[in-house]
């Protein structure tokens, strides 16, 4: 692992030790975030799968009603019946923050509160199957929006999990080991310098003692 390119000083050692503590704390927080995101992701995937199966089952039923209606009504009558809708639907989009992921929240409102406004035609010239299909589509709309919320949440959480995983790996396998290697190198360098300084001091001391002894031998009467 390549060390950081820093000067081996005590000040740099203190700074790196503080950064290592911060990196270790950040690594733990990111791991906790990743694990919690994964737990919620799996719950949402399971819920989405169940909701998708329910939606497809109901959609097949609605599609069957439309096929039956189109078989008993002429194409012109069917087009005319659905040409001018009475009801209008408005979609409001909010977001909910889940572990720093902005999950969309869809809210539907209609122009009127009268449920019969979903039928934009008279009942005298249409089939029962068309009524059933229109009613089924109206009931499917909330489920379809909830399913869209869950599927978007799954995608966003998967992206966030991947980004968090990369950060955890970068800290765990690159940055933290690099900090530790650099701290170890600086510590060894400082200890080596300290030993060298101690050796020099001892040598100077020995030289001073030797000079003093030689001086005493040369000047026995000196105090």
C-alpha cells in the first residue's frame, strides 16, 4: 500500500492520527448506513414484487373486459364512448428522505369527487364489459402509482447502496490502510531520528569526558 507523501514530523503524525480516527468513525457510519439501506431495500423489493403481481393480475382482468367490450361493440361506438372524458386527474409529486435517498411520493386528486364521472358516456349504447373495464382502470390507478413509488424507490436505493459500498471499500481498503502505513512510517522515522540523536549525544559526551581526562593527565595540578 502506497504511503501518503508527507514530511515525517510530529506535527504531521498528530494530524494523521486525527484523520485516521475520523476515517474509522466515518467507515463505521457508512457501514451502518449501507446495512440499513440494504435491509430497507430488501423489504421494498419484496413489497414491490407482491404489488407487481397484484397489479398484473388486475390488469389482465381489465384487459379481458376491454377485449370483450371491443368484441360486442363496433370500433366506432367504442371510440365515440371514450372520446370525451368527463373526469380529470391531477398528480402531485413530493419526496420523502430515507437514509439520504429522496423517495418520490405520488398523490392523486380529481377534478370532481363524484365517482360516476369516470364514465364519460351514456349506458344505453355501451356494454357492461366496458363499464367494468373503466371501473377497473379507475381502481387500478392508486395501485399503479404506489407500484411506481416502490419501483422508483428500489432503483434509487440500489444506486445509493452501490455508492455507499464504494465509499466503504475505499475507506476500508485504501484510505485507512494508507493512513496506518504512513503513521507507522513516521513513527519509525521519528524513533530512528531519536536513536540517532541519542547516539550522537552519547558520542559527544564520551568525547567531552575523554578530553577532560586527557586534560587532567596533561595538567595534574589543574583543579
